[in-house]
């Protein structure tokens, strides 16, 4: 099979190691060649003979166990079209997050340039430990892909999140990486995200509840599909997507300047940032104190911020311009007004408040265009981001 792909599966020391045998079979049934690299501890759970019988390939365990190939971790990494670690223990997550390479599996993970997919499996308390979660976040920020563990009864007797994901789900994730769309190759995408911060004095400011999750998800989705992405972002607590240029700003005026500088050379501009409508006219250069600066605190004079979406919509010359409308009522009607007044090609409208949109991982939205409307059900923001990039790819 000329288009056969090679999947290298790293197996670590965990009771879920037996499921890696099923994962091997799932991938083989889909036409892929599978090679296995094990940690020494993994061999205590599944004998390497089992994987050798399943794969008809040598099972790699030790850095120096192949006299024909003295640099085994390099050759394994180069062979992989996707490198999978399943199950992945908390220990291996920590090694990968910090670049430690003290056995064959961890050195191969560090050496490979293939997409890496991790399927964690461990005790629920180990998984929920902030250190483990920080390691996961760090790896995600570097472009490592994850299949979330399942929730239920664990081998240790505890109940919670930590079971290795279903092998079919892991195989699906592998194929999603193998056959990822690259329909945005050669396109430049400009995205705004997060809130703006408008200072009152060196301590206080005007802002909003935007978390930036939606804009960051769009940036990640566009980058994965081959686009050159610039993300102009207000202050958020979201890791920067891999392969995306991030321009950090604070105020609406800063954001306008950063966007205007890059707009002429982009193919599409997506404005998901929650830009403050007003800003203090004259921010104080010192902290305004009660009892001393009461007059200034009681009457903060506001001026209107620039409308970034409308400004870019008015000057577009072939660019696809997409804006967001966060509404508390009459979502579709207000969204259509914005579509016309901002000269946008599409408005992504959603309802905010009552636990919706801001700060959440899910979103329900309407795609509003001059040709018609499409209502999308509630879905993870990562999925909605892909829907938005689908629209972009179809209309560029």
C-alpha cells in the first residue's frame, strides 16, 4: 500500500497498557503500519512478545537494544507519521513537558518532528493535580495533541477521570492528524481576541469578562489548516496556540494600531475581541485616592473608542471580514444591524450573560450573512472555531 502511514506507539507503565494492544489492532485494520516503543515499566504490564506478535515488528525498549541502529530514537522519530503515547503516565507527561530524555520513549518524543498525540491514564488525583494540569497545558501550548481520559471506576478503586480513552477514539484522533485539512495553506489570517483594558489610573481600569477562548480557538484552527496566523490579543489566561504569532496589547487604541498595521496584507480578518466601547478621557498618572480625589472618581469623563471592525470593514479591499456580536437580547436582529453597519461579510452572533459565552468552553451561535442565516447548536468553542474556518475556506 503506497500511502500506508507509520504510527509509532509509545507505551508507558500503566494498567491501561493492555488497551494499547487493541489500539494496535484498530490502527492496523485501518491500513496503517504500527511500531511500538515501551518503557521498562510498561513491560511489567504487557510482555513485549505480545506487541511483536501483533505488529510483526521489533519492539523497542532500551536506548541501546538495536546493534544495527545505534541511534534508535532518531530513526524511530523519523519513521513516525504520528507519534502516539498511549497510555501516558503522569511521569511521562512531566518528562515531555520539561524536555527530559532519559529512556528510549522520552528521547524519541523529543527527537520526532511528527505530530504527537497523548492519551493520559492515571489515578484521578494524579490527573487533577495542578502540576499535571500545568504539564498538560504546557504541552498543548507547544502543539501536542490530547485525547482526554475517560471518567469512571479506576483500577485503584477510586472513581473519577483518569481511564485511558477508548482505543477507537484514539485511532480516530490519529487519523484526524494524518489527514488534517490544509485548505488554508498560503492564506494570511488576522484575528483579534480577548478584552481591552482602558486605564483610569495606574491601578484601576475599565474592561469586560471576555476570556479570549473563542479567538484563540479560531487561531489554533486556522493554523492547523495551514494558515499564517497573527493573533492580536488583549490580556488573557489562555496559552498561545502553536505556530501562531501573538501580538499582545492592552487598549482599544493599541489594538487598532496593531490591526491597521497588518490588515492590508491579510486575506481574512476575524474580529472576536470584546473591545471596550469607551475609555477614560484623561487617565490619571497616580492612584486616585478616596477623600483626596473624590471629584475625579465620582465623574470619570469617558470618550468613545475607535470601532475597529467598522474601520477595517470600510477600508477592506478583497479581504474577508468577520465580526462577532455578543448580545443579551434580540441576538439575530442586532447581529444583522451590525453586519450592515460594519460592512462585514459575516457576523457570528451569540447570546451572552447567564453563564453563556464569556469564559465558557461552549458556545451557541448564529452565522449571519447577506445571503442568509444559519443557527448552530451549542458546541465546544474548538468545534465552532472549525466551523468558522470552514466558512472562511469556502468564501476566500
